[in-house]
């Protein structure tokens, strides 16, 4: 797998945006549409080639590009992927394509700008998944915000300004605190090793003192928790989702929210293992609150889209619960649930968008009997809803199931609470389904609706297929993410795998740097190293 | 055939794919769709039958075939909670595996056999639906259901069972909501799924507990490890089985989660027959029987199962006595009969539970389909007060319905008599039996006889209460609908002879018993534990003997009669006695006497129920006499004890309230600062039109608001008067000096 | 040599200042004889630009040659010859060049007399350069006053505009007060230490007991007060919003960048070189001032409807960020503050330059709503403005982000983690009002009464600023190396 | 008779400084404000000269010369601005110039 290909996959959308901005006049709307769709689709196809020659058994980064960038402060252009990044990149390119396709008629004004923003956003998101340098990571992390702001602020609903500013400010407030955390680690690293570096992998090798870990974790936590969003930092989400255009919601739910959980997995856990353990119970409780709270609030929504938005809060609660179960199965479940949520919630947002485009309302009460008028739509909606509520055989089940097992391994009490999220999931989604799909066709407007056209079907069918495939054969994904997951868990709970026939792989090493044979990770802390092997439980918080 | 048994759940999928994708646009033929769907069921049945026969030809101990199609889920390492089994950590691996053993085989035959008949029936029943709209949808769902149900009974692990478990729930949802234009149908569908999900939450927790105890979800490994490592009464097992029981009460409509089943009657009648009578609702029973090793290790759970079963049976039967809706009576009857099955399982007579499951599948499917036949003829009329004297117009329906009624009422000689009697006997004499359980069971038997007779009379006898238009159109239904009724009627008569009770094993019946006995057939599954074998050491010894011959029963009974008999076996009643030791013969004689007594009492009670119903309703005049006579009780029963209202008030509405409250909380508190500064909110509302319309601003907004309002405060300091600026400089300097001095 | 008041070679180290002084004379004399009015401003602008560029060449090539030759100071220690001074000199000259680009057409449109305008610009430049290089309290004071007096005039330059004259007068009164405090503080310091040479002051402070002298402490505090005034730090900032919003926009542009940078240059050298031994005292004072400055500046900007005032407050806040580097009290901190000012120069000039574009009915206009629908009029202008605003907000990939990286880093390195957190929160607050402008530009409908008045020099100014702002991170290395090599050793 | 020490001069200059600052803060007439600014400068000058005298060091006196020159320039510029201001708003009262605020 060549670094060039990876770089191309990431930057092709941005180049495309530049090309569209410079080459096309505003009035050449259809050409712009075609160009944008073709570029993003080509990007998706290219990203599939990443699979070729990908080594699924290693945690080492692949497709690495490593260049000096700002040597004065130790910043490198350092990109590469492991299994987890690969999965998220494929998700992103696919959802990007779908989001672009779904905008064909939905977006009627300022076409050129729209596609330019969409494509810049795409590069920003992809960049986060390949960046292994803090500086670069942070750059991509923040770049995303700007086009997203415009997508919501220009093409959003009635209250769009409020939602866009809220999204921007809220997430920015989190990420600047993360920046402070990054800098704290940066100087600590310098004080220990005497080197200025922002290479994330270098930080995997550090043993950071507890109090610094605690503070840095807090900074990272705020950034990621807001992005996820975890309860009680979630209030930007319903606003943003409700106001955003469909493609914006798709991207937001499908990819942007994953940034937060990705950050937890990629940065918080391996760099700050001790603090992760300390924070885990609190995060678990917040997650469970999110699961139940999101579900209950979703139950009472009158707006179709905000219902889906709150369901996101609930589902993301599962993901954070899985991550902070801090065991392999919970983490595997969380990562796969990230993909699942990307597939199913994006699908649900597409569904809402299709209806909004036809009816110009999202009031649930305005719909009734759609099943009769639009059978194809109803079927696809049903599949997405079922996948979202975790029906076995579809993708959502795998993630929730593994996460619940993970949290059960940690502490069954968490599972006893979280499992009610599944009940609520069925309740609000089926109630929604019943209200809009069942019942009499109540007015002529609904009776006159057309079922989906080919383009619209093309946006939903890949998601439906993926939902079934990942539900029936999740192993392809599980195996891809297993090496990184094992490595991270070994870092957090050294000795977790002792006595089993699994040898956890090391965390990725810095390519090019000569790794001495004894660069086994030092145990983070003595009490941790002496973790009883049979019971990976919550450790008492020290200090 | 046996090596192809894994095809059984896949065959109906052919129907799903073909009908689901092509019927609406390209095929548009009721005949094709119906025949394809039924054909799939028939093929599945054929494969099932072939495998069954082959299985029967194997030694009892070897009757177990497993196949793993592919690795479904396999994950990294998980640490167990419990070290009793010696496994401290294992990956969580779930193969997509199926197994075929006596229990699965029996269930497969019931599902595909009864399912096939119902599919055929539905071709006639659904013919008013256009082939490219509802009709194909119906058959697609039905086949999908069959597929999931078969996965449920064939799965080789709890996880596989869960796939089927949720899948059938989904199909149930879709089929209950089939007439989705009706709001009540949509509501019922949702209620069914959500109630089931509550149970599923229990199931999941039970499953997790099992996994973290045994390190696997595979039945064989779990049961072997449980039997080897755990004593009766182990806490973790009790917890796990209690959780599983919650799941079972959801699926099998037991207290406290039974409320969805009566509402589920909103679905088309074939659905009620297949899903809500014969198959899906028995999944809970199947699960308990399948996990009998675990349940038997937990007396507390067993007691709970028995008590829940008994109470459900009693409560549902009492409600059924006063309902006027033909399908609701049958629905409550189903709940009640499922309670019987739970009672059987709870007292330890698992095989008997399965026995009743099978006979119930026959006669309840028959009753539902007959009721559907009536409805069909009456254009969807459900109210029994608007029927009467239908035997004149619908002779076949009448006769088959009569058979069904007699069967369920427990009239000796018919299927229901045998299975019900076995249950009652075990309720008294089984390892966990108690006289009061028997008493409740017997009372329910009488009530069952009462409401079934009442129904029979109201529908088929007496004077017609139909309006003229309806009456003029009433006619017997076509053969495609009546033929399945006839087949099921025959099964309802002979189905009971596969499990003849000990006291009736005389003459030809004894000979038959030696050849076919469902209890013995299920022994590899249910008999592997201590209670069953203590008294029957001998039977075990016999089981080890080489098979002298294997007989395939007469074809007349369909699948059910084809039970293998083994020569020279003692009657293998699973739960023959409580005491251990002593002379076998004496015990047998004691039992026989007691069994005769109990049988006579229960039969008498059943006949009394019939007589009472005839007394009240059979005199040609419809009366609301019971309503007057038992005012309060009647009204309680009529209103189904207000359980729906209670649940709505306590759970549903509270959940909604909570959701609403949290939403307000979200808006007001989280999303709005502790709105300390009322001024801030006001100003922000004025100052910025993007804040418009938000009466309640929240935490986040509150922060924004305080920034906003402090901005105004700060700006107010900037007076424009240059000497004020100078003053601020002077004050600033002073503050710095004092700060320096005092810090 | 010892007896000479100064060596002739010392003049070489003044080549930049001398060039500018000649330029100032040329402009003034030519202006006296040239016919006035009738849009002749661009000639003087051109000449001035020429001299500024020539001075730049002198600073960039002449001074390094001297440093290479081992010269460290000139004029008997009055001026330091070091990279630090050159860096700031170059920064002022760049700012001046860009400001001239923004002034070309502006003066003509305002019908203002050009020669004196450029004359004062040049003299203020000389003052700033001396401020950055002064190694003695006397030269420091002279540089400061030269700069300040020139700037007072420039702020009040539009003599028919009430707002301009009012701003000039206010600035003058308050500036005079702060100069008075400054000179008084210097006199106290002199009273205790007996010397005006910065390094000598440090030496005498090293004598045990000196630093506890109350007169010295009072002097230091008053010094900090007046320095805080010059950088417009809260609560001594109050002149800034009025002066910046009243002044002609190109002058606001110039002084919000160059004067501020000059004040920082002076402050850093004074505090670090002369008062290094008392660092503990002034870092504590400045930490408080830094927090107040960031917070107050940002919050006050939130509700502004006038873009110039909004940016005025924003520049107050930015002084707070730059102060974080000073507060750190480390060499890293100096580097951070210097780089922050470097970044700030370009993004702020860009943002102010955009305001110059707008005119309503021929008059300069500066309401937020005047920016309405800019995207529909000029995609380039709107995109450029977004870049500047994002950079001011510290959002990557702009140079402002790298600046924040540095100053937050400096604070954290020095153990002021909490200060970095406050800075981070402030960065988020600032986005609130920057986004307001973005919103207006991208979403609101075009106001037809407003016209965009462009000119080639202004476009060049904007394009250069945008280029540095956007590419500053990607091509950061040479800039950073320059800054690092120029930072005062401490 | 007590000799005048350095502290007396410092006290005097402090008084002068205080009067100057108070004048800047309180006088409404902008000319008076200008004069008070001069007082502040002169306070500094007294310090410089006195110190220069008491610890024999010429720097202070040199500094004073420069300060006086600067103060002159300052007054010149200040008066210019006051005149411009007066032309526009017909007032020399600092209370009345507050167009720019908020």
C-alpha cells in the first residue's frame, strides 16, 4: 500500500474543491454537481485500493509519509494508517460520496460554494484519521469546523445561524483545551527526552506522571466529549442536526462525531493510560446517562430529525461506554459501533432528508401512511431503523452486543443500566416508524408523493447492504481492528493478555526510528503492572 | 438428509428474496407468490422430516448433529468473572452454528408442518389483497418469520437463539402491523416489539452472565460445564436463569409481559395462528426446555417458572371467559395454555411442556384458522354477539372447530387431554410439583372448557344474530382454506397419542406407547439430569442397549406420529416420583392409582365447564346474565384486570413524562446557564436575532449570555470621557501597587 | 576612540533610521513645494515606500554585517546592535510598507494632505526602531516620544473629521499621562540605581537589598503601568478603542500593529535586560494584566456593531495573548511573544485593510452590516477576510494558530498552565465575534449603498497579508528560525 | 538648620507628580490638562537633576535636557491637536468630547 495513494485519497477532495473554485463559474451548476460527485466517488474508489496489500495483522503504521515540516518546534508531516484508521477512512469516503449524491436536488442555491465546502470538509475529516503528528492532527481537527459551519449556516434551516455558531464555539472551546493538553505533554516530553517533537507515536512510549496525566486527560476529555458528544455536552448536537442540510447531518453523524471517540481511542487511552483508568467510572456513568437520557428524550421528540439526533446521543453513549470499559471486547465493540453508527444514523438522516425535500417539514405529526405511498422508501427506512436499534443480523447489534459484553466484563452493573438503552431504542424508532409509515394516508399531499428515484435509492442501498454485511460478517472488521485494540489494552492494562495464547502486538513504533530490542513499553505504574489477571476491574483511584 | 439440515432455515429465505424483490414489480401473481411461499415451507418440512427420520435411526445418545457454517463473531480476549469452570479468559467467539437434536427436530417439524398448512390457508385467506401490494408483502414476512423461527430452534448457542429470537420479534412486529392503515394495528405492533424488548434486555443479561460464567455461549459446552461444576442452587445460575426467564415471559406472553399478545390479534388471522399461537410464542418455552440443565440447577427459578405459569394460566383463562371478540378469546386462551407449558417446565416436566407445546400448536392453530374462516366468511366480523348458528352455513369449519374445542377442553381421547393431563399429573407429582399447582391447573382446565364451549355455542349454535346482508353472503370457504383445517383437526385428535400417560398404558395403548413416546424421545435433551434418572436407572441402562428396531409411525399423524419407539423400554416418564429408592413396582402402582384419581377429577372439571357453559349460553338465548351475577369480578375480567391501564400509567406514561421532562431540562438547564442573569437573557433576545424565539435559553446559551451581557457592562465603562480613562489608569496603577504590597 | 563621543562607524548601525530620516525630509520639503490637493497622494506614497524599502534593505543587510563584525552596541551603549532590534525594525518596516499600500488611495479619497502624513509615518517609524534598539533609558525615552508624538498627529490627521481629531486629542492626553508616568518611573529607577544603561541597571540590582527598595519597587510598578499603557493592556487600554476607531483606517492599521509591536519590543528589552533580577515581581503583575486584557478585550468586542471598534478591542485582546509570552519570563516566552507579534502583524493588517475597502456614499464606513453579502460581491475578498478572521481566532491552518501554539506553550512551559487555559477559553470567546462578521459576509443580503473601493496597492497589501497568514504555517520554518535567532538571550 | 537631602527632593517631586496627575484627572479645560502634564514631566526632571547632584553622575542632567526638549515638542503637538479639535467642535472642554465611546 503506497503512501502516495493514501495522500492522494486524503487530498483529492481538497484539490477537487480548488479546481471547482477556480475552473467553474457559479452558473455552471450541473457541471459542478457532476464534477463534485465524480471526484468524491473516485476518491471512494481510490480508498478501496488501500485495502490492497494492507497487512491486517500488524499494528505498525502503513502507507507512511514522514517529512520534516517545522523542525524548530519538532513538527513533522507524518501520516499513515492502521486497521482502525483504514476502517474509518473507508467509512468517510463512502459517506462523503453518499452525502454529495444526496445533495443533488436538495441544495438549490449557491451550488458552487456548497460543493467546495463539502469537499474541503472531506479532506479535513480524512486528515484526522491519517495524522500521527499532534500538530497536523490538530490542524485537520479544526479545519473541519469551518466548512461545517458554512454548510449549516448557509444551507441550514430556519434557526441555522444559532446552530452553526453553537457548533463552532462549542467544539472550538473543547479543542482549544485539548491544545493546552497537547502542549503540556509536549513540554513534558521535552523535559524528559530533551527533544521537541509532536510525533504522537513518541508519546506512546512515555510514562507520564499521574497528576500531569490527570490534567492532560481532562483537556483531551473536554475536546472529545464535546465532539462525541457526551452528556451533558450534547446540547449543540440536536440544534446542529436539525438545522443542517441532509448532507451536513450525514457527515456530522457519520464521521464528525467519530472524531471524538477516535480521539479517545487514539490519544487518550494509549498516551494517558493511568488517567483513563481513573476517569473510566465517571465516563461510564456519563455514558449510561447519555444512553438512557438520549433514548428518553428521543422518545418525546416531535421533530423527526431531532429524534434521530437524540438517538445519536444515546448511541454514542454506547460507544464511550465500550471504550472506557478498557477491555478488548468493549473497545472492539466501540470501534465497530463507530462504523455502525456511521452507517445507520447517516441512513436515518438521509431518510429524513428525503422526506423533508418532498414535504418541507419534519414534524412527525405531519406524516402518516407513507408505507402505502412509498414502499421502497419504507423498506429502506425499516432496514436503517432496525440496524440502528440493534436487531441481530444487522450491524448495530454487533456493536451494542460487544459493548455490553465489554461493560459486563468490567462491571455488570453498568450493563444492567445500559441494556435499557436497547429497549428505548426499539421504542422510539418503532414509534417513529409507526407514526410516519403506518396509519391512513391522511392528505393529498402525502398521497401525491413519489417513491424514491434511482439516485435516492443509490444513496441508501449501499448503507443497507453494508448494514446487512456487517451484521452477518462482522469478522472482517473485527479482525482488522483487533491488533490495534489489543495493543492499546495491553498499554492500559499491562498483563491483560498474560496466560492466554494471544500475544498483544506493540503499539505502533515510529517508522524510521531504530527501535532497540528493549523498547517494550514500560509499565505505567507499579500497581497497574500487578493487576490481577483474572479480574480486570476498575482500579481504585489513587491520589 | 441429515447432513443438509442446515438448509432448513435457508429455504424460506428463497421465498423472501424472490417474493420480496420481484413480486411487486415483475411477478404480480397471487398464485405464484402463494405457491412459492408455501412450497418453501413444504421443502423445509421435507428436509426436516428426512433429517428427523435419520436422526431417529441413530442411537439415542448420538442424536445430535451440529454444523458451524462460518465464524460469525470472534473477538479478542475476555476475562471471565467466575473461575469455577477453570476458564479464566477466552475470546468471545460465536460461530454461525446450527444443531439438530430431538428437541430441535420436533420444533422444526411443528414450525414447518403447521407453518406449511397455515401458508396454504393464507393463500385463500389473503386473496383480497392485491398480489403486488399486500399479498406479496404478507408472504415475504411469513417466510422471513419461518426462517428466523427455524434459526431460533436450530441454533447451537444462545447467541444464535437470540438472532432468531429478535428476528421473529421483528416479523411479528411487521405482521401485526400488516394492516398498517389502522392505528390500532400500528400501536399493537409497537407494543408487541417493545414488550418483547423488555424481555430481551433480560435475555441479554442472562446471556452475558452465562458467558462470563462459562466462557462460551455454546449449548453443549455451557450445559456440560454447568452440570460438572455447579451445585443445585448456585447463585450465579439462579441469576442467569431468572434473567432468561424474563426474556421468556416477554416472548411467551407470561406475567408480567403478556399484555402484548391480545393486542397482537390486530394482525391477519393466519399470523395469529402461526406466530401468536403455534410457534413464536412458544419460543420462551423452547428456551426454558433447551436450558433445562441450568434451570434445574436453580430451584428458585423453577418455582418462579411454575408460579408464573400457573398464575398466567389462571388469569388469562378468567379473562377469556368474558371476552366477546372471537380472536381475543383465543388470544387469552393462548396465554393461558402457554402458562400451562410454563407450569410443566417449572415443575420439571420439560418434555411434557414440549408435548403440550406440540398439541397446542395443532389445536390452537386449528382454532385460529377456523375463527379466521368465520371472519373471512363474515367479512371480518369479530364480535361473537353478531354470529350464531353458523354450523348451518359452514359445516367444515364447524366440525373442525368442534374438534379443536374438544381437544383444548381436554375431552378424553383428544390431543389436549393427554398433554394437559400429563401436565396436571406432574404439577402434583413432579419434582417441583405441589398440590396447589395442580389445583390451579385443574381449575384452569374447567375454565378453558367453559370459555371454549361458550365460544363454540355463540358462534356456531343458537340463533343467528347476523344482520341480513351478512347472513345472505355467508358461505363455506374454499378448499384451500378448509383442507388445512381438516389436517389440523386430525392432528388434534391423534396428536396426543405420542405421549400416553402411565395409567393409560394398557392394551393397545401400551403397545403404542412402547413404540412412540415423546417423553422418551426428548430424553437426550431433557433427561440428562438427576431427577429424571434417579428413579429410572433402569431406563438409562436400557437406553444404552442397542436399538432393536426403529419404527416410523403411521403417516396419518403427519410429523407428530413419527416418533421412534424403542423396544424393551420402561415407560420413561420423566418425573415419575419424588422419592428416591424403594421398589420401583410399588411406586408405579401408587402412582397409577393417584394418577387415575387426578385424571378423573380433572376430566370431571372439564366436563363440568362444558356443561356450565351450555347451561348459560346453550339455551338459545344470548344472555348477559354472568355480567349481572358477578358484577365486580366480571367487570375486572372484562377489563382484563386493568393491567394495560396500569402499565400505561406506571411505565409507559412515566417514561414519556421522563422523556419530556428531560427534554425540558435539556432545553432549560443544560442548554441554558443557571440563567442567573435574567437581564442577560433579555438582552440577548433583543440584541441578536439568531436567538429569537428561544424563550428558555440554557446553560450554553447562558454562558454566551453572560459573555454578552458583560460585554455591555464593559462597554459601558468606555464612557468616551477621557478623564474617566485617566482615572481608570490611576486606579489600575493603585491596584497594582496594592496588589504588590499585599501579595 | 575612547574620547570620541561616538565613532563614525556607529552611524552605520543607524543606516535604517538615517534612510528614513532623509526620506522624511525629502517628503516634507517636496510636499512644501508641490501643488496641494488634486489626488497627488500616491506620489508621496510611492516615494515613502521607496525609502521604507531602502531602510528595510539597510536593516536586513547592514545590521547583520555589523553583528557579524562583532559590534554589539553603538553610541556609547545607547543603542544595541543585535538581531532582536533588527527583527522588530524589519517588522515595523513591513507593517509600514503594507500600511502605505492601504493609504495610497485612501488619502486621495479623503482629500487629505499627503506629505505630512507620510512624514509623520516615517518619523514614527524612526521612533519605533529606536525603541526596539535602545539600550539606555535616555534613547528609549526619546524613541518612545518620537514615535508617540508622530502617532498622535497621525491619529488626529483628518482635521475635518470630528472623530479623528477627538481620537487624536484623547490619545494625546492619555499618552502624555503615560509618558509622564514613564519618565517619572525612570527617574525613580535612576534614583536607586544611579545609571540609565539597561545592563548597568541589572548589575546594580544584583546588589543584595536593592530590589527591596520601595522607591525602586514603586518605579517598577509605574514602569509596568506605562508599558502596559503602550501595549494597550487592561486596565490601561482605554485609549485604544477610541484612538483606533477614530483614526484614519490605514493609521489604525499601522498603529494597532507597529506601535503595539514597538511597545512590546521596548517592554521586553526593558524588563528582561534591566529588570531581569526582579522577574518574579513583574511576571506576577503581568500575569494578572494578561488575563484581564484577553478577557476584557474579547468580551467587550462581542457586542460591537462597529468593525473598527471590534477590531480595536480584538487588538487589545491580542496584546493579552502576546503578554503571555512575556509573563512566561523565559527565552521561549520571548520567542513566543515575538512570533505572536509577527503573526499578528499580518493577520491584523489584513483584517484592517479590508475595512479600507468599504465606502458608503463615498465616506468610509465601518459598521458590521456594511460587510453584508461580501461573498456575492467578491469571493476573493470574502475568502481573504475569513482567513484573517480565522487566524485572529487562532484556528489552523493559519499563522495565528502557530502564534497561539507558541504563547500557550510558553505559558505552560513556565508553569502558567492556568494562564494557557484562560487563553484557550478566550480564543473560543473571540471566535464568537469573528464569526459574526463571517456570518454577515456569507449569509446576509448585499447592501447596495455600500461600494467596494479597491486599488492595486491595497490589493497587494491584502494579498501579501493573506499569503503570509495562510501559508505561514506550511512554510513556517524560515520565519521561526529567524525569530529564534533574534530572540534576546535570557 | 537641617540640610536639604535627596529625600526632600524626591518628596517634592512626588508632590508635583501627584498634583500633575490630579490636574489631569480633574481639570476640565484641555489647556490646563496640558499644563498638568508638564507638571508631571517636571516632577521627573526634579528627580533626575536632584539624583544627578547627590550621586555625582551627569547622566541625570543630560536626561533632563532631553526631557525638557521632548516636553516642548509635546506641548507643540498638543496645542496643534487642541486647535484642530476646537475648530471642529468649538470647545476646549474635555467633558464635551465624547463622540467615541462604548
